[in-house]
C-alpha cells in the first residue's frame, strides 16, 4: 500500500462546509474600484475580506502551469487587507488566499491586469486552522525526557539529547512536524506505534544514516517518544502555540517560485552569483546542487521561466553511486531506489567569471599515491590521507565544459577567498580526517596541475603560546609545555574573514565548536587553529558565516542564533588554557522565534536552524551585514535586524526547508526590483512538502518592497 499523492486533502475536507457557504462558484468577475490600488496591465490587485472584515497579514497566491515550468507569486496584504501583485507573466492563474486562522479560499481563475477582490475563509475550528501551521508548532508537542532521567542511554544530559534530536541529527535533512512526519503512513498502520517508527526510519536510501542517528539515543526511549507524539496527534491533540501573521516589514515581502528538477530529485542548495561581488551573473541562470539524488543538476532561467538539467560527469565509471545504498521499501515510492548519483554535488560557489565551482565526487574514494604516506607532496608528508569521499569540479557555462579535480582531502562546503591566489577553501563535512583543504586557483588555472595546486593541513593549537607552529603532540597525549597540540577538529561550514583572511567554520557535536584558522604564508606548515565553545544555554553549532567586520554567526541546535566577536576576548587567545572555553565574553545568543518544547525549561526554541548566511552587501534590503538564518522548522528565514528577528515566511507549498541563502543584485539602479535573495527547497523528502509525490523542488526568489502595494 502507498500513501496518497496529495498529502493535504484533509484540509479542504475539514472545511468544506465553510468553503461552500463562503462564496458561489469561483469565477473571474468585475470588482468595485479601489482608487488606492493601481493595477497595471501585468498586475493583480484588490482587497481581501472575510466575514470579520479586511484580513491583514494574509497571503495572496497566484499560480500557473501555462509557462515552461510551474510558476507562482505570493504577496502579503496590508493593514486594510489590500494587496498588489506586480509584473506577472502573461498566463492564466489560479488565485487564492491563505493565512493563519483561515483555510484556503476557493481558487479563482484569472489573468493579470485585473482588480480582483477576494473572500478569505475563516477556519471552522482549531484543528482546521492548525493544518496550516509550520512544523515547529507540531513538533514542539514532542515530550522530551526530563533532566532528572539523565544519563539516558549514551547521553549524559537533556541538552545533549536535544542536540541530536535537532540539527546535529534528526532534522538535518528534513523537518519533523510536517504533515508527512506527524502522521503515520498507512503501510505501517498494522504495527505497534514504536515498531512503525522503527520501520519508517528504515525506509528509502537514507536508511543507514537515519538508523545511525537513532542509535545515538536510548533507542527504545526515542522510538517510544515519537510514537507517543504521533499517537496523540492521531487522537486529536493540537499545538499549544500558534504562529503570528506577518507584521511590519514582513508584509513587504514578495515571493516568486519556480519548479525545477524532478519529483525524486532533491537539492542541497543553489548558486546564482559571486558572493564576493553579487552583481556577477546579473539576471543570469541559477544552478542547483542535487547531492545524493541525481547527477543531473538543475538550471533555472528566471527570465524565460525555463528549467533544464546538465549531467555532471565522473572520471571513473566505477565511481560509487547512491543507487546502491541499502534501503527498505518506501511507503511513497515502493521497493525501487529513487536516488542514483555518483557525483553527490553538495555545495557550489560562483567565481568572478560566472563559473560554478563544486564540491563533487569525481572518482572512487580511495586516494591516489600522491596523497598517501611515502609521497613527496608537502601536505602528504605532514598528514597523509588514504581516502576522500568527495572532491571538486568546475563548470563553465560559457563553454559548457567541466573540469574535474581529484582532491586528497574530502570536500563538503566551498568558499572563494579574496586573496591574490583566488584560493578555494573547503570544509570536510559532518565528520572528516581532521584536516582542512584548499586549492590555489591561480596556480591551477595557470598550470592545470591539480597535484601542486592543492594542499591540506591538520588543526594545530598554539598551546605553547609562542605565536608560531612548532612540533605538536597528538590528541589525547599528555601535555607538553614546549610543544603545540594537534586537535581532532573538523570544519562543517567554512567562511573567510574579509578583514584578515582567516578561515572560520563550525564543528558539529556537543557542545560543538567554532573554529578559526590563521593560514600563514605556507598553510601546510604555518596554519594555527583556535577553537571556541558556545557558552550554555547555547550548544550545537551547524551552519555558520562571517560578516564584513569579522564577526562570526552560527545557527545553534539550542534554538539560538549566535554571534562570536573575537575582538571582545579579554584573555589570551593561545597558550595552554586556550582550549575552547576561554572567551565566553565574545558570544551573544539570540533566541529564535517559535515555541520551546513544552517540557524543556532551558532558554531556547524548538527551532532547528540548519545554516546562517550573512547578507554582506545588502542584496535583500534589510541592510548590510544582516545575518539570515534558516528557519527549518518554521517554513522561513529569520533575519536579525538591530537585535530583533524579521520572519520571512514561505507559506506555499508548506514544507519550505532551506540549507543556504543566496543574494544577487541584478540592477543596482532599479531599487527593490533589482535585488533579491534566492533559495531552493532543500529537504531530502520533497514528497513531504505540500503536493506529495507529484511535487518537485522549487526555487524561491525573495524581494523586499517598500510597502505591500509597491509596483
């Protein structure tokens, strides 16, 4: 048995009486004039009312399949319920209203150039209204073991449990609390609830990863907690908190969405410009990173509303593929694997010429001899490496050609430096061999020599405090005051400080770390590392980025956005005591919006933010150096502006889950129309998104207007 393709049919069924009473058959009909709304030939505008009067802070959605790929535009009503949706491509659209406290209004078929007043439909009850809430409002109902119950299994404390339950573990690839996760597939209905949860975790090609995460807990307890959660929801339990409608500047946001890729594909993120100079590739195409799902990475041309794909090659046809991943049959897709990727394109960056540099697999993980012990490569002499699961590549849109680069070090995220060598710095991911790697792009492009152009180095703390890298002891060895110390660190995210060229990133774990590396003139031999642990109640950094002032920002599993300002440190930054806990004064924690788990008393939110991206050049309109965190449990981004969060929500299709943000300036003279943020739905379980198995990943363009009626 399979689940229904459309996951959200119950919303309409629950409110059918209200819908029938609200209006006659949907149709395009003349509207009374409203002189405050100026509708051009390519616009839609009007007023949204319900039985209570004008509806402020609700979304008007227009969607069409008449264009080469599915297209939607979404705007928010102002305080008087008025809306204006500008610059629609010529097509026939389905238009409807969605908002908290409402159920979807009937869809009206119309075209641009119309004044279209709309009737919002009040939710007939709390259950119908809650169907539109973001996942966090449902998942915060999960019962968390009390502090008094710890140690519990392998975990010593409640915060450590939460760290794994959130972005370090369970919610790093998809949101829990969506309709697809808070209800149990019918295929498992004959099982006890705990058995059903154990079985659903084994479904599909992420089986090994999901089971490994579950086994970090007390297995029976975490299955029992999830079972209790879905059982209570099935019995009619509803969220104890509810979301607010958009307020203030949040009502100025306009969204445009396009389909790309396939229903079985998923994205990790996308790229559209050179983040060092966001006018590069102005009005150009966007490129997606489909990770384990496919080698065909998608391309969107937003000017023609066209989506296409490009196949990424490998050097060795025997390169492993995700199609071989162990799996149990999926309740959505059955026994056949849906992923088939050799390249595992994870993250991309665009350079000053519009070329796309990628962390991608190009060969078998076994490293060539030049990486291993006995090689004369400088980095191999210091720290030989036997394997690398992912490498590097470059795609040049101007020529359509790929350059494949075999790196000795594993790659995960990539960033371009602002230095004379145009260095590409890489992180190694969730785990790694304990090194960071780089490619001297200037040397590589001049010589084509991938061996000489790459390097890597271990993470070495200056524990003897003399300001330079010396011989070092290994992790776990007794301290030696005359030597430095190699630390078992790892970079998940990676960023370059534009102030001093230092390399920053996050290391997953509990409590986790922020890592700073000063490369020095010869990083293989001169790089020195500093590590900093977030102070409680913060813990669990995952994604991180840096601003133009050198302040590092990180998303924490504790439900906080954290900033770390190294310039505020009052003590020594190296030496025998500089081992992670030595600069609490450098940290500031900002609690994410949304409820905390009901029985958790520590400060924080149930939010599990995957990444934070800093808008260094004001590409969106909220200001330069504004950190924008992914609200992965909240269908949103959270932008921190002057110490307060602006919530940038994606209400349709429900299930927006981003792992990155991308800002581009297409025309610096065009005001709000010339700049935008870009994102893609990045959940691995695209079939959990509203629309089910017929759904495809979508690109989202975010624009900030001066007011909700701006054209």
